[in-house]
C-alpha cells in the first residue's frame, strides 16, 4: 500500500524542480521525504499524471479511468463512438475550466451514467496540470478539487482526500494489483478459475503486510504459474 501512502519519492534536481521541491542538487536520484499530501505515492507521480492527460490540458476522465482499471479493478465501459468534443468556451468567449466542460457533458443522461462514478476521482487531481506540476488556477479560476462519490456517501478534496478513499478500499486495491502482476507473470488474461488463486495469494501475503516480495513469491508458487505452458 506504499504505492498510495508513501511519504517519500526518488528525485534528482530536474524532477524536484518540476515538482516545486527545493534543496535537491545534481542528477543522482535519491530518496526524499515529502512534506504534505501532494506527492505521496503514485497519485503524485508526474509520469502517471502526464500519460492520463491530453497534450494541452488535463483529463479527469482519463485519470479516473486509470484509477478504476489499475487500482480498483472496475474498468468503465468504452465510450460511444460519436461523443462530441467538450466546448472550450462559453457564450461570451471566456475559456471554460475542465470541470465546467464536464458538467455540461453530464447533462446528457446517456453520458452521466458513466461519468458520475468517474469524474469525482479525476476532479481530486485537478491541481496537477497536464504534465504533473502543481497549480491552483485553471482558465483564470481557482481550481475546485473537491468531489463527492457517486453514491453521495463520501466527500473528499485533492490528492490527499482521494488517497484516503482508495486506502479505505485497500483490499480491493491489493487484489487488483495482484491480478495485474499475475497477468504479467502468466502472459495471458485471467479466467474465472484463476480467481481462487488471486485470493489465496492475497491472503498469504497479508501476514507480511502485502509486501512486493510476498506477492511475487505467492505468484511463482501458484499452480497457474508453475503449470503454465508456452504455445508450440
């Protein structure tokens, strides 16, 4: 779970400058303890924040999709092919924030069904720009990084609040990460017969706080891994 809760990162001078962190010199990566809740864990990694953005703006939808697929194991359905572009300006020509654009998009009931559970996760990361730098303004307006889960039960703000939401579903996160590791190890997708194996690996690794080594050992000792066959 340090993937989410780590209070440190590995930085050199160039990356530290990108993150707005002072006092780091030289090209050597070194472990740096972080202040506050902005950069802790994967949620503050510029690499992930950049790959889940467009070239010229952030995308709460892409960021939420990444979280749903890779952290919660609940990928959203693919979007329809005829989704129009989000309007970038209002009637007076003033630029709209991404949050305002998505609010208009959700006025279509067909779009709202998928966006309601997705958008709040992405809104919490809006303080990060398209390449992962911290910002407080978008389209001339202060960024609102608050969000409410689709079921209305949880309100949270910013990456720190989102991190707590994900840690509140730690079992789901650990199981999803184990699935991803097993898929990589087997070189194939998982089928229903693999589900008990995933659960067993997670249960066994819990005695060691779900460390990477415990998950990996559980995978290499599993029947699907030891009995896997390469195609002739």
